[in-house]
């Protein structure tokens, strides 16, 4: 009888374990990009889609869905409308934190289910190839004396990582961050088009967004906020620290789900995304767009989000952008 009881208990245990690990997508999976096509967020979503499809990591279909506008708020609202649905994934950036700090959004990062941090994206400042600014040193001189007549374009909201990077640049060269003249675009590709058209004078964006236009001779990248020079087509672009500017700043990308996902559903996506970042195709994507590997999940991710929120708030308070 005792042996029979043990056997029955073991069967129930195994059944429960199998049930806990059994969740898989039952319909099309959407990767929601809260900005317009063409920028880093779009590139990330499509890189994930390609890697999952090529590696046959999902049994269901997967599509990239763009929900631009409102400084990411339209995309956030769309995801929030699908609470508890594990078939919706959101590309999250530092804007999710900074928009709340600056009072532009009531959406807090705790309104979503954090799944995995994916990579770190280093930012560049770039000008039109016809600009009199030929180097980082030239840009420093211009922003010290004529920042109020230099329009700065970036996506997709005031006070986000692009704005913070530009503000830190200004602070590092002894200029006032309040002299910046930001122009907001729905996506980085739109800001770069405006720069190439001569409608603005400066753009803050991810390195991978600017490189194709720089190599084609339309734009000039004058500095990158990385700790060391990036490889490939970025090898000739000096870091800001090389040019005497104390600026070292990156922007992470995180995958989040709607609020209310179960531990089993989160564990499933953690496993799939880890497989994505371990795939040979993914390494090629990192090199292609000059992204730094930055994968972690679980308590580490939650702790980092908490710390990043506190650190971003301190910077934005100092720059005069935080809601008091």
C-alpha cells in the first residue's frame, strides 16, 4: 500500500510538473514596437523575428506590429489592453522609465511583466555631411557658443535616453542643457531623413541607425558614447572620452509582456529569448548594428530596472527635466 501511495504521488508530481512546463503559444505572437519603422527598436524586433523563424524556435507565427505616436504611449496602451495575454511582447527602452519621471506618462514600468534584457545600444551624435562641423571638437565649440540655433532631432519623446545623452554632453562641455533645441520624431529614421534634408542640424541616435548613411557619404558621425571604439564601419569614429568629453552612456532594450503573465509563461519566453541570444544569427545581428550583449532575466532584471529608474531620476532632476 505504501509503495502504491508513493507511486500515485509521483505520478501526480510529474503530471503537475509537465503542466507547469506545458505552455506554448497558441496563436500568432506580436512583437510590439512603440515607434515608427526604421530605428533601433524596429531593427531589434525584426532581428528577434528572424532568429526565431530561422531557428524554428516557435511553433506559431510571429509578426512585428508598429504602434507609433504619443512618445511611445500608443504602443504602451495597446499592450496594456492585452493584460494576461502571453502572445504580446513589447520592445521596452529607457523611455518607459524617463517618460514617467518627466511626467509625460502615467505608465510605470511595473505596469508590465519584465521578461529579459537583450542588449545595450551606444549613441552617436551625427551631422549632415555638408555641415561645417567636421569633428567632435567642432561640435563642442558650436554647442558652447551657438546651441540655441542648433536643432537636435531624436525619437521619440522629451527626456528619453537620446535627450539625456545630449544633456550629459552639454554638461560635460560646460554648456547649459537648457540651450538644447530638441525636435521630436516618431522614429530615428525620420530624424535622420530630416537631417539629410537640411531641416535640422544634429541628431542623437543609435550607432547602427547612422552608419548606413555615413558610409554612403550623406552624414558624418562625430562621436560615440561607448567606453571604447566600436568595430567595423565605426572603427574610425572616436569616443567622446577620446575627444576630451566625459560622456559614456548606453541605452538598453528589454522585452516585456503585458501585466498578469503567469510564471510559466514568463519562464517560456525567458528560455526562448535566451536561445535567441545564443544563436549564431544573433551574434551577426549584434555586430551588424554595433549592439553590446546585455542579456539577463528574473530578479537581476527587476533590480536593474529599479536602479535605472533611480539613476535616471537623479540625472533628470539635475538636468531640470524631472517632474517636481
